[in-house]
C-alpha cells in the first residue's frame, strides 16, 4: 500500500526535495512528475477515480510553474510549501465532499472488486481520506506560520512537510490493519 502512496505523492516529494532557490525548476519538475505518474497509471489501467491527487497535482504544479517562471521573485515563493499542502487539503477535501474519497481509487488497486461497493470499504476510505485532509490542512497552517515568520524554506518547514505525509501514511496503515482485524478480512 505505501508504494501506491509514494507514487501518488511523488510530484510533491520531488518539489519538496529540490532546492527552494530554484523553485521554478522544482515546480516544473513537480509538474512533469505529476504528468508522468498520471500517464503511467492510466496506461497501467488505473481509472480517473484512482488519479484524483495526481490530476490535482498536475493542475497545481502547472499554475505554480507559470507563476514561478513569470515572476521568480513572486511572494508566492515564500508560501509555496504552505500552498502545496493547502492544495492537497483542498483536493482531498473536495473528493470527500463529492463522495469519491481519493483513497478509494488507490485502495481499489489492491482490493478485490467484490469489496469495492461494500459500505465498510467505502467508509474506511472516507475515514482515511479525512485523516489525510486534516493532516494536509494542519501542515498548510503550520507551513504558513513558518513562512510568515520568515522560515518558509527552513529545516523546520521540511520536517513539518515530512510529518504531513508520514503521519497520515502511518495512520492509514494502522487503521486498515485495525479494520481488517475487526472484520476478519485479509
């Protein structure tokens, strides 16, 4: 399961690890990674419901790339990490609001088809997507506070970004294990 999440969030990881002084290129690299992952997953047979974050990532990085190259000294740069987490929170939250939790498509990759429509499966994914949404929102707020204090591209910001992915990933693994243990499923 965690490999699917790493692939899903690869554009954000690429963006986060590239030097912030080269944010135009980091945004472009994030865009290229989002497009490449989306194309690769579509070719592998993934439906659009399994690519909600990837498509949202491509849209975000396309916009950020335009801004970054149009004005490399834009004030957006200082808040780019916070904006990236806010964009993820928005995409994840909207997926919940429209009844298509983004984790549902990811979970379908490793779950038998006969389980997909069952209420516990859908509910489990709604809970997991809610956890990711909350983690992204909290991360965005923390990164915005760091950026406002002039530390938007600091070690502290990097640690906050990492926690914003690691904490919900750990929650996902543990919650799925707890649900499976409770239902006797494998």
